[in-house]
C-alpha cells in the first residue's frame, strides 16, 4: 500500500540519486531522514479529530445564539438573487474586502509564504491548499508529498468514461464535456454505495472524503483528455507519474513540458481554488450535495453553473478587449495613446472589461501574485505590457470621473495573458482549468457539510402576490 | 483622498461644485421619502464638500427644520455658506471638540478654550422656508454634537474617501460610522450613497455601528440605485436606529 512504499524508500535511501531526476519538476522523497509516522500524514485521521471538536463548537454556539438576528431581508433582495442575504454557512474561505480571499483565515500572500513548494520551486502546491481548506492547518512538506502520491494513485478513470470522452464531437463545448464526464464518473462513487448500503449518517463525511479525494485525483486526467481530443488531435495523455505532483502530472498530460508552465499551473490551481460559498458553482455543489447526491453529481452540477457566461467566462471577454487594444495601437503603446483608447471605450458607452472587483477595496492579491509571476518570468511579453500599462492608467481616469470604486484589474485579465504566453491559446478551455481548481474548495466544503450534518437546503420562495400581501399592498394595484 | 490637505487644496484650486457619483436629480425619487416633515427635525450632511446635494434636497422637499453642513475642509464649508446665501462675514467653528454656541455639543469632547464663535443662523430668503442652516468645520470621526441629535444623516462618498486611507482607512471608517450612529435619534435614518458592493459595505456597517448584537439596535438594509454609465452600480444603504 502507498504508505508502506514511501516508508520503505525513506529508510533505504542514502544517496540523492535514488530516482532519475528527469526534470526540474520531479521530486524526491529521500531527502529526509526523519520518519514521519502514519498518523501525521494520514489526512483522514487528522480530519476525524478536527471534525469532532468542531461539531461540539458549532453545537454550543447554536445553543447559545441560534435565535440571534443577523440581518434584514427586503423585497428587492427576493427579486435580486438573494444578494447580501446571509443564509448559508461555508467554512473554507471568506472574502475580506481589505485583503482579498482568505483560505481558512490565511490570505494569498500568507499562503504563498507558508505552503510547501517543490524543491527549487517558488509557487505553492495545490495539494497544500486542499490540506489547509480541509483541516484549517498549514501542512508540512511531507504531508503534501503524501497527498501528491495518494492522488497519483487514485487518478485512473474507468474505461466507460474514456470511451465517452473519445466519442464527444468537437462541437461540444469543453465545459459540457467536463461536466458530463464527471457525472459519468459517479459509477465510482463510494458515497452512493455506502448510502444505499444504509450506512449511518455520522459516517457520511468519511465517504464524501473518499469520493472527494478520488474525484480531485481524476480531474486532471479527464481535463487533459478533453484538451487533447479538442486541440491536439486526440493524442494520448500518457501515464501518471507517481513521483510527480498533481500539477506536474496535469501539465505533462496536457502536453506542456516547460517547467515554468507547471509552476504557473500550480499558482493558478491554488488561487482559483475557492471563493466563499455564495457564488454559483460553490453554492450549487453545496445545494445538490444537501440532497445527498454523491460528490460526483454535486460537483458536476457546480460545473454546469461555472459554464454560465456570467460566472466563469469573464476571462475571455478581457482577453478579447486586450487584443483589440493591442491591434488598435499597433505596438505604439505610449501612455497618451493608451489613455485615448481607454477614453474612447468609455465615451462610446462601453465598459473596460476586467477591472473593478465588486467587493475589494485594494488590488486583488490574485491579480497581484500573477503580476509578480509575469514580472519574474515574462516581463517582455507584449500582451503583459499592455495589461501593465492599461492598469497603470485606468485608475486615474476613473477617479477623474468621480468614481470611488476599486478600479484594479480582475484576476481573469491576467490569467489569460499568462496562459497565452506558454502556448495555451484556446480560450474556450480556460474555464475547465478554473473548474479543476474550484474542486479543491468546493469538495473540501462538501466534506464539512456532511461532517456538520447540514440538512437539505430549502429557502422559502414567494409569489409576487404573496410579497404584495406581506407588505400590505393590494395585489390588484 | 482621505487627507484634509488634499481636499483643501482641491477646493482652493477649483471652487466648483463636485459631486461624488451623481447629483440630487438622479436619485431624487429615492431620497425624498427620507426627509422628515417637522420643523423640529435636523438633517446633517457629513463631509458635504462642494456638493449641492443637500441644498437641492432641502429645496425640493421644502424642508422646514435645521440643516447642518459639515466638512473637515474649511474651503468646503465656505463654499456651502455661499450657496446657502449666508453672509461672508460669519465665522465658523473649527477643530472638533470645541463646543459651539447655539449648537448641541458633545460634552465628552469639549476641551479647548480657544474657539471662534460658531455658527450662522440664517433665515434664507432665497429658499422661502423656515429652514435654518449651520456650517461646521469638523472631523466626521469626532463630531462636536450630542448623542441622538440628528434625525437624518447623509453620507455621499464620505466614508468612501476615508476608506482610501492606505494605512488607517478601515479603522477611521469604523470610527466615522460609530459617530454617525451616535448622533442618530431613535427612529432616525443614516443614508449612505456609494458604489461599494453590499458584500463589503454591509459587513463594514455591521462591524462598526455597534460593538455587540448590532441588529438588536439598528436595522440595516440597502437598495440598488442602478447603473449610471460605465457599468458601475450604485447603492443606497439605510441604517435605522431602533
């Protein structure tokens, strides 16, 4: 079994050249002579302890304050997508208007500093983010390596899903393929089987955990097959390397061998992993999961939400506009020219896409860390230079118009630019990457939903007549 | 943007009207319902700047009570005096904490002895109303006003400016909101115009107004004012003291 193999290697290794080191991206387990006990890397055991104490904490809180009022609901909110209504509990991340998204309380800069990286690497590993989201604790290097190995072992997909993917026409959007394949993977669901075997509800979370681990492990394989089928003439994704981390395997299955692309992928998969519970994809996973649909069905539903133009497609709009700007200015990117282009856009009643995060008061750290990556690795990329310049100029222009709103660029603007640089120009595919990343947060949350025994979700709906009556208006008015 | 000097300089360089987000006409329908009817009532504009919003509001509603125009920039207060047709020679009290004669003051902050005599009572013949206007140069984070003395508090872009302070924006905004809550009468409204999203602004309001169990003491709601050009959505946040 996996753990036994790892332990044996550590005991046996004396030289650093135990495994062939084919690229900067492969990792070696034998650099440590300390034995890490089974208990310290067994995520499920660690989680079980944390869950029991958290269950008590929540239960005590609800006993003392369950009836406290925490907000007021208006008619507009009922018509307005429930915006602002505090109606859901979601533990894994919270959006801080000052610091950006916080994963279990840790901001992105803090995660970048504290989470393990590959030897010689600079970007945190998504395995570490998942560990943090699930347990609330920062993992150490060994725990992360263990997780990489476990995911590598769980990565195989059943042949019926392979057949299904290979039979999809190229006209079927990548997100539709992605969601369909995930739904079909539910044949592997341990949760569904346990439920039909009548397992006690106190154990639901354990099966949700198993399915989450399996699904996360399989997503890169599915996503890479979709990519290869659509854009690389159906070439083979190749085998999973058990010594490679999750992102490393993903990159090589996609057919990218630049180690900096893999670093980018690590960063990308970390920063998109979670964004509170109210957004369509996270809420859907939570909602569908509350009916005790297995995690595969729940996550696939979330992906159907992510496919909607209002949720996951922002990155495309931005890229299109940036390219238009580049074309219009033909490489003559003086501040004045760029300013004129912006003003012309605004005057013609259009919006400059990709700026102004609705909620943040400062620059989105997800934008910031991508900018830093670009400055380090691709400072001369022409599209990056357009982004840099535009967003240097846009804030002042907005201020001139008497707007207070945070005018800083959107995380999506930047991700498109970075992916393009390494050769991933297929914009239709970007949302699939986003989806793979979002699995980390939404599935970690789903495990906790079952652990805390959260019930079926069911807000009260009202008809217009009903609302009028409630407010004291005659419905014939 | 959060500094007094910035605004002083700005108003000195250009004495023109400056409106954050939009002017009164745009949101007239939404605001008029908040104007109290009684001539005993008091309206205060926190951080009035060189905006004509409150003046337009008072004219449109034929407000009969007292209106207070406050700003930490002297230039702004001078500007307001002009547009309310108050005489140039009146003096204005400055520096928070100085008790101003004829104006309700916060006894906690009265500690300075040197002060200009405060305010200007002016029955404005232009407006043909009983309305009286007061002009205070003071800091919204430390208002020289009694608890529960204002029926309507108006904030258009003020807390937004304070939030721009890179180092202390959040704590200053909290302080300002606490003060606004303090001077609000029971049943009074604090209305805030901004482009900040409810996810951010609601939690700021909830965390600032009151240290404990905020919804026991206040109701906080918001409505969207719509999109006025450039795809930016504006909001009206309403806090009512119970």
